[in-house]
């Protein structure tokens, strides 16, 4: 599991210079072709609507780490700028984990509302922090082999309250595309299931609407 985590981090780190180089190669052309739009991109978020798509790895921590392996996650969010540096976002995601001690899987599907704050920067790279809460749908499906060529599938699910917080960086690739990467910690308060903690390491793209 630790080796997968290192590989995932290395892949995202390797993507950063590619994104920065792409921005450097297109910035001069973007200024000439889209002068008004480029100035807007360097301004604040207020009044702007953005669609963000992201994917990456999801790593369990705490008690959940004893039950499942590092998995993957993907999702999307719709954000609206309520201030120059502040974005209110509504997001939907899916995280998939394979179980360590059984032939099964655990899936966590959060529907969240978050507040994202982007720090002002004189350069093209902009740091951000985020915090949010929402409803986390947790489900488990296990396949048990009771005899040769005979198996039983059992499943359970519940909706739990959860919260998350994280940080990362973002940089424009073009006047209408922004590349971002970051970390988020999620805490899910279980009922019949145990409390679930996991960390996501993701990269994605944002587009203005």
C-alpha cells in the first residue's frame, strides 16, 4: 500500500512541471488572442461559475487502513465565486477500496458543500485551502465462497455525516483551463460501520461556465 501511495504522489509531482511548461508556452499567445479574457482570469473569483473535474488515489487511514487497501477516486464539483478569493462549491465523488481480508470492496460516495479559498499570488501558481461537509454514502459488498463453484454475496450500506479539509495549488493552462492538484482529508462518522478516515491525492482541471 505504501508503494502505491509513493507511486501516486510521484505521478502527480511529475504532472506539475508539464502543466507549468504548458502554461509558459501558451501565455504569450493567450495574451495576444484573448486580452480581455486573460485579464479576467488573473482577477478574482467573484461572480464566476466554474466546473471542476478531478481524479486520483484514495488512501485509508486509522481503523479503515486495517480493513481496505489504497484505492482510487474521481469526482466533479460546481463552484461559484462569492468573493474575490472565495468559492462556494457543491461536489460529488466516488471512492473505491478493495478489502484486505476478504474478496470484497468498500465504496464511499460523498455529496458535499465546501468553501475554497485561493490565496492571492503574483505568479501563475496559486495556493488554495478548502473545508467542507456533507453526506457520505458508504457501502460494502463481500463475496464468500462456501463450496466449490458456490458463493454468497452479502452487502450493507448506510448514509453518514462527514467532513473534509485540504490544500493544494492551481495554475492556468490557457485562458479557459486551470490545472490543479492537492490533498484532502475526509472523516466519516459511521453508524453500523466504523468511522472512516481517508486521504485523497488528486489532480484535475477547472473550466469557467
